[in-house]
């Protein structure tokens, strides 16, 4: 995946990107590829009317096409229906715990800094990092703009991904996202797999270099993940197992109950408490 450099402007002193205003939804959705090109044309007109510049639209949609692997992935998330033990086995939970402990030891200063700043300990961050991309080893091969556009067009979650598409256009407009960028099947970006709107809302500079790079900087990806959890109700010092106060923040990360349980369990095994 091509590195995405997120160079901060006015938000540089805070090291956090901020949300953009909401935009109106575009054209009629569809469930096959047949109407996709017409939808893109209509969406670009709507986006232009909502204030997105024509040059940004032309650059962002230059190589966009209906992405069948995205639809296949969206319809085929069967692992989230597994039992906890089966899910952990399928997703390599034991290996994530083992390597995660080593990653915690090797990055003690980074995790201590993130916990001071956001109140989130290493365990759940490492669990998410390991489960999402194998600690940054595989971040996806799908064309990001095509993936997000396909899901915005698709009727299953059109409104939700239309908002993600506007967020992606914001990132392109500000030079934070390359129109050629590649990532996960749903348009997720970087080492902990942020959707575009979450990059806008929660992206944080973790290494202090004045930019946010969710792909090339583990510090930025992990700080952003901690900021996401804090934004979803994380309270410093509280527990994060099911039934404890911070489990609600983990629920904000992923809607699948088995994934939530895995993050909490793996995090606990890494944190050792």
C-alpha cells in the first residue's frame, strides 16, 4: 500500500485531526455493478453542490471502479459468527498474544507515552494492532477510493459509507490520502485499519514529527487508536473486560461481540492483569 502522509496544518499543535461537517447523500444506491458508473456521475454532481471542488473529484475518481472483492468481503464476514474459541483459533489469537508481549516490551516508552496522553494501556491497543494487520505486516491490497465508493453505492449500508466517501474526499483534498492508495476491502487505512471518517476524527500524531501517517508510523497508528477508544468513552484506570466500564469503548471499535471479547481477552493477557 502506498504510504499515506498526513501533514498537519492548523491542528499541528494538538496533533489531532478534526471532523468535517456532514454532507448530503448522493444518487440512488444499487445492488449490482450495472448502475455504478451512473451513480458515480450523479454523486460527483451532488458532491460538487456540497462544496467539493471539481479538481478534487476528478483526481479522487480518476481510477475508481466497482470493486467486487469489496462486496465479497462485505457479504462474507463469517468469522464473526464463530464461537470465541473458534474465532481465536482462526484469527491466530495465541500468536497475537505471544508476539504482542514482545511488542510491548520492545516499545515500552511509546506505550507509556500513549497511556499518559490518552489513558489507554498497551494491551487493547496491541490486541487491535495484531488482530487487524498482524502488527502492520499486511494492510490490504484493494484500491481505497474504489472500495469506499462501491460501498457508498451498495444499498446495504449506503448512507454510512457515503459519509465515509465524503471523509475520503476531505483527506484527498487536504493532501492526506493519495487517490492511488490501497488498503483493506472496506476502505480501511493503515496499521490499525481506520475508515476515512475515523482518520478525520481521531487521527493523532504519536511520534511528534508534525504529521499523521497511519501506514508508515506505528506510533501514529497506535496513538490514533487510543484516541478512538478515548473518544468512545475510555476512562483512564478503569477495567476493560466485559461488564467493566471501558468495555463500551471496545464495543465502539467493532460491532461483532466475538471480536470485542477477543480484544479484551488478548489485551488482558498482554497487560498481565
